[in-house]
C-alpha cells in the first residue's frame, strides 16, 4: 500500500533551476598518482575510478571556500533566472550534506548572504542524497496551503576536504585492501551547487508544473553507508543491491498511482556507471532518456539531481515529462514528476 508516501500537487511550479560548477577540475588520474605507493604495495591496478565507476574527473572548490557560499551563489542565480526578488521569498531550505558546523544552520548563512527578509522561514533539511527532492516536496506543500508564495531551495556540496583526508589515510603504511574498498565511494564524490525557485502555477502558467511523487524507506540498511566530513565508509555492493530493491518497490507502487508510461526524461541521482546502468535496467527505463553528469562531476550528493536537471534543461521541450529518481543512504528512495 502507498500509505502517505504518495503526494500530488495542483498549483506548485518550478520557476528556475540553476547549477554552479566548482572551478577546480580534478582528474581521477591525480588520485591514482597520489595513491601509487599504496596501490603498488597492495597489488591493485590504478584506474578503478575510471574503469569501475566511469568517473574521469570531479571538481573542487578553492581551499577555504565555504559550502554556504556555494549554496548562496546558486540561490542568487536561481532568483535572477526566475525574476523573483529576495523580498518575495517566504521559505529558504538548504539541503546540503556538506557542512562545516553543527549549528547554527547552513540556511542562516545563505539567508543573510542573499538578504532575504526576516519573514522568510529558513532551515536545513538533511536526508542524504534525497534532501533536495524532499525540499521540493515541502516547499510545494507550503505553496499549495497558501502559507508562502515563493520558496528557494539551495544546496552546496564540496568533496575536497573529505577526499584529501581519505587520500592521506589510504597512503598510510597500514592501509589495507579492505580500507581501499570501504573508502572507494568517498573518492567518487564531487563538488557543486544548485538552486531552485518554486512558486504558484496559477501566477506563472508558463512555469514547470511539479506534479507530485512517491517515496519508500528501507531503514534496516541504515549502516551500509556512514560518513562525516572526515570519512565515509561504504559497503558499495550492499548499498547498491539494497537500494535497487527499495527503488523498484517505489517504482512499482508509482505505476498504480501515476501514469508514467510516456516520459521523455529521467533525471537520476548520479553515482557511477554501475549504479546508473543497474538502476535503469532494474526499472526497465531507456538509458537514452537519462542524461549523465557523473563522468565529469562525480557524485554531488543531493545537488546531483538539480544540477543534472539544470545542465540538461536546454534539451527539454515545453510539455515534456520528467521523472526525478533518487536514492539516499539510509536507505530511502524517491521518484517525482515535473511537466516542463
């Protein structure tokens, strides 16, 4: 049964979605060079990130760059593209996993940087790689209820710190093959920022309708990927297999709730070649309809879906249907529909 995991909207729309690239390109070959002593000692061939994960490069922010500064850049771009002044925003959500402090929230820094009004509710919403999609759902609910007119959702992710620390740890003399593979997913991460403005469809009939979606949880697998800004330890195979199961359950449930047969684009959370091919195969979806960003951006966490959507939007025609597909460690899965 779907329970309360299905949600639908009549008057929620996306006015803009923007992506901001981190400026420093870091090829996977650089990681191979750094780890050469360990790879040689353990008898492991270099090139795993390229050959197994399909990640040729990722990006880093400059050293010392705050994640909230990246999120604010994306938010400012989204406001400008939407043509909505900061004074009209009633809700700000920061869905970033990357954070340099426990409190105050990341959202307060973005709120201040963008000079949003004191009447603008602002808070963080964290749910691993699904945080941004969850933020869209919450914003749409508040728009439909009439509590707010416009919402701004932002996300700023950075992989530099955790990857530098992981590389240093893996280059220690006691690093083992098990350490290499448990930390492998950390090296697939990337950096970037995304912003989205949402508002009422009846005021913006040319905007992109946010139709609704579905979610499913399988929290018995919550220990398969555990991380902080120091280290992320992942059972990559276990996470993939369990994630595919919960994603398939959500997708099958969605078929009884939504008419998702005639869809032009599938915008997925991006992890690796293995992950994307397995997800598309399990759900029976056409790979040609799924634009990929991970080969040059890596896994940008909750920013991956909006960044991919933003980078692909010039190839989306008015009236096209888009399904957002996400899976977050924990495990949670989600799918949502947009009509462009």
